[in-house]
C-alpha cells in the first residue's frame, strides 16, 4: 500500500465549506482508504491505499465529496515520496528555520510554465518571493500573509492553475505523519 497526503482547498473558512475532521476521516475510509488521519482543521488527511495515480485519486475524492458531503472543493493528492521531495526541494531553508509560519507551499493542479511564473513575479507588489518546482510553488511572506496583496486568487490567475497553500509547520507535520505511516489511532 502507498501512503498519500490529500489537501482540501478552501474548507473550514468561516461558514464556508465546513467539514469536521472526524467526518473527513470517515468519508475517506468509506471510499476504501485505510488508516485515515487528519492534521489541523484546514482539510489535510493522510491515508494508505493501493497504489493509484494521484490525479485519479483527486478526481475520485472531488466527485465523492460533492455527492456524499455536499462539499465542492479541489483535492490535491501527493504520495509520501512526493511529499519528501517537496520538503527536500525547499528553496528557502533559512526561512524554514527562522520564520516557518511565513513560508508557504502551494500544491498545484498542474505545473506552471516559465511565462506564468514570470507574470506572477511581475505582479508581486511587496517583498514576497516565489519559486516553483513542478506542481508546487513556494512562497515567502516576510511581512505576513494577512496583509499581503499576493493572494491565492492572484496566484491562481497568474499561474493559470488552482492550488491550496500550507505553511511550513503544517508541511512538516504532514511529512512526519506520512513517514511514520498513518495508523488507525487519531
């Protein structure tokens, strides 16, 4: 069996797209996934299942979430191995140590091309910095995420793809859980 990490986009933001983590675990388990565990309330679940392409799992989870939970959202699925590579490829190691809550990784539906990355960099009006690697974008928000004009909407518009962001602390928690292997305990 392969360990997967699934991230839900834009859940539990105020009254929008509410889903309890116990409900999310039960939902994933009901689809045949094993040992589902969640990390924080923003829609992160680690589970085991027979090996399948991550794109196929995203499609399955998105359709089932709409049908079973009334939840219309994107899922971003990566294997534990891909997650290790995401962590290892971090282009901002100093920020990861000194200010991990302002370092963000955004898994994307598809890899942006160089022109899209240039367009995004050109749209940045603050001190934020961005790098991409495949289907991931890494951002540093030195002045904080809340006041930044580098929003998810702007990022998605310029990169031409959808994504969901997690700060470095959450990235590492998910990585640790994936490495340990989820268990039936939560």
